[in-house]
C-alpha cells in the first residue's frame, strides 16, 4: 500500500514511536510559530527552561492579536516579545505586518516541512502541503528548544474532491460542508488529506481556508498535496525555490474516505453559536443584518478581499449594516492599495481595519445587543464577538459582500454575474516588517513591563484528590467559555493571577470567587460534557484553572489541544467510562479519588467516589506512559527541568 502525503511527511520527521493509529509518536519540528496572545507565555516558558537560542530551522513570533493599546500592557508585551525574540534567535513580525497564519503562508511555509504553532489555526499551512499543527504554548516551547512534539498517531482521512466550484461558491463552502457532515468533534484524532481532480480548481489561499477551519472539526491537522498550484503560488510570492512536488502515491490508501462533488456544492452558512450548525444560505436568506465583517486568518487573502472589492465597487453598504474589512497581511493591503481596489472598498462605506485578528478575537467591533453579525471568520462561540446576546453567522466573502449591500443574508447567486478576480502573476512582497534575529545576541537586553509576571512553580500532583464539583457544563464548551479573550481580558495574557479572574466568566460570573474559596479546602473538580475545551490552543484555559486550584476535569470526551494543555499543567483529565454517569454527578458534590498515582499508572481505569451521594463510578484516562510521568510530576515544565 502506498503512502499518503501526510504519512510521507510524518515518516520523514519521526523520531520516536511507530506510525500506526493510536500509538504515541514523536516528530521533529522544523518551524515554530507564536503570536502575541499565546507567545508571551511561550517566551516566559522558554526563559524558564533556560534556553539561550531556539534550535529549529525557523521560528517566528507575530504580533497580531493584542493590537489595541488602551494602556501600557499590550505595548509592553510587544516590546518584550521583540527583545526576547532577538535574544533567542526568533524572527519578529511587527504589529501591522499581518495575521500570523496569512503571513506565515506567504513568507515562510514550505511543502514537506513540519510547523508547530501556539495557535489552533496553524493548520492553515496545510494549503502548502506541510504538516502544520496547533498546540499549547509549552509544547511549542519544547519544540523550539529542539525537543520532539508528541501526539497520538492520527488516522489519515482522504477527502476526495471531484468537479469544480461553481460561480459564487467558495472554498469556505467546502469546509462548511465538512462541518455540516462531521460536526465540531468529527475530526478528533484525524488528519484530513484533500486530493482528487477537484483540487485543481483551488489555489493555495483557497486550500488554506479549508485547512484553517479544519481546526473547527477538532482535527489534528489538514493538508493538500504540493502540485502545480503550489508551485505557481510560491513563484508568485518570489519563493519558487522552496517548492517540491509532494503527491500521494497512486496506490495510497486512507483510513477512511470522504467524497465531495464540488459541482453540487452551494453557498453555506454556520448559524449561531457553533461552527457546525451549517445550512444552505438560502435557508436563512432574508435575515436582517447589523454587521458584516470580512477578514480573519480564514478569509483575508488577496482573492478574498478582491472579490469583495469587485462586488462593492460603485455600490454602498446598506443603511442598517456596519461593514468591516481586514486584509490578512500588509502585503495584501499593499496589493489592494496599489491596484485601486482599496479605493472601491472605501467608497462603498466599508470600515477598513488594520491587518490583524481584530473582531475575530473580540478586539473591538462588538455587535449591538441582540445584533446579527455575518462574518467570514472561523468561530462563532457564545460571547466571542464581545456581545453575549449577539447572533453570529459564518460564511464566505462572497456571501458577506453581497449581504452587506442588501442588508440581509443573501444567497449571492441571486446577485448577478460572478465578478471573477484576476490573480496577480507576481505578488507585491515587502519583508521589511519582519526583523531577523542577530547572529550574536549577547548585547540584547530583554525588556519587561510590570504586567509580565513569571509563572509560579507547579507542585507535583498529590496522590489523592478530595474536592468539590465547582461547575458542571454542557457539551461543546470552548476555551472561549473557559478563558474568554477580547479587549478587556487579552492584556492579562502574561499575568496569570489577573487573567484567572475572568475564568468561566461567560457562563458563571461567580466561578473565580468560589474557586478561590475551595482552593483552601482541597481544590475543585470540573464536570464537563462532550468535546470539552474545543477551539483555541490558549493554555491559559488550563493554567488559570490550575492557579485557581482545579485538580481534575471529568468529562464525556475532550478536544485535542485542551486535553494536552491540562496534562502539561498538571490537571488530571478523566473521562466517564459510561457517559450515563455524567447524570449522577451534580455541582456541589464532593468527589474523592484515592491512590491516584497507582490507579493512573496501573491501567486506564480510575475509581471516583461521590462522597455526597455515597456512590462511585469509573473514569478512564488515555495517557501515554510519557504523559503519566508529566502529569504526576505536576506538569511539563517540571519534567523539562528534571531532564536538564
Ligand atoms: C483564537 O482564534 O481563538 C485564537 C485567539 O487565535 C487562539 C489563540 C489564543 O487564544 O491566543 C487559538 O486559536 O489558538
Ligand atoms: Fe486571529 Fe481569529 Fe485567526 Fe485566531 S482565528 S488567529 S483570533 S484571526
């Protein structure tokens, strides 16, 4: 049996274990990506590990999330990141240069390489035929320091595309169709490899949109082969030399196969408030809009902006709509400025935002109360927009542009002829906003502001837990619920005591105070449903609960990155052996786990006693031997320190 592209890259980078689904494998990481919201923690962790220079082929820190400078905090973080990047041999993409994933794709990604990023949408790089994975900051820090990245060997799922996208149907509709079919947990433990004749009609940015939002499936990553489209893109970016052909073997077999006929695809939309609530646009057409936002790492490439410019040209945004547009990178910005499209967009009344995450992470542009916001982004979790009772829909730039003019959700096929975009032969490229690290960093002084608080020491996991259930949640709790982002919270990303005050704020405003009270009395336990911790890679969703004394999280099942983050920060992650037991536990119950160490070491089952109800149930864990060691040591920082 021949190999898929994913298997070829994994084989070339394997440093530990054997490639077979379910095994834990360790892979070598060629490149790391960090951004400002998770990156300050990565840098603090690298410093805590005592590293003086990264050991990867390439590491880049981007400033794109924490862009609002309403006081000194974010600005101090930027200054810290720039100086520490210089010190550690990391390239630094300055604020204004663009969203990490878009810039990385344009300037650094390369077929056949591995990329680990402290951001869940790192799989955007899969559009170039690379294995790019989102992970918690600590895993990225270890990889930057030359360590392997460990993961349960994923299944490789082939997604065979046939046919051709029809006018007004976009690559965003491919991934929305995947979410419609598979749901937000359908990608757990899987790599999606797109192939087949249908990929011919997709250029690299279109492919990257699909890979980017594979994160919403909960997938390990997604990727496309590296073919003539990849070559064309890299040449247009002036980087033709990094191209190599990378195709699946003719007899490659996949663990499962999914088929999508692009001829039959129609414009789709995800309804509030989960990315898998997908329906055809025509089903919700006519819904009145208050806001339309184009941008985010999913849809901010040149083509995405250009299609909007072509639709908006000589028109005006509807009276009831506030429309924002965000170019994904300074290069895209320059491109639309140089060819006049920016003028068409401004004339149409759209609000131009700086090249950054912006409204996607709640950095401004919160919709009005109960407002309806249509966004080309990837996530619409409750409260993420900054307005808890807003209704956020996700769609393609085509749907967004036409709907902004009509003032209501519109199937763009009703608009008229498709205003096709001509792609540049050669993109405008200017790398002067990327600062290379010096060869000799001995003179670099790391600049730290007063908001940058080093991590506290983590104690080893105790041999027994007796604690109260502080919270019982429903299914699909995202890290946006656990640790919200947005303009108020993000400035505290390098200050755990402060940021912990916002933990679970969206669902339970008393959580922090209750947790602090319980901390003195054995700590607390969280009970969760299915797909607990979906969404972002932010390890603050684990570090803050840990700081607040959460000892264990017992759920029906976990999302991948958050599960890893819990282990890395010494919180015991368990699953109900029988999901029906979820119903037997209530908030306020006192639970006990005796002989935790031997129970975890000696098998996958752990007995949990419910002292309040006088009952007990079985929980399971799926930790590897390595992870058991990390967890019981109190987290990964402790084991890294042990080893050095
Ligand atoms: C997100 O889209 O939720 C973020 C903000 O980019 C996060 C990272 C973070 O929380 O800093 C992600 O996707 O990992
Ligand atoms: Fe930024 Fe949004 Fe992309 Fe996260 S999903 S990296 S917040 S643009």
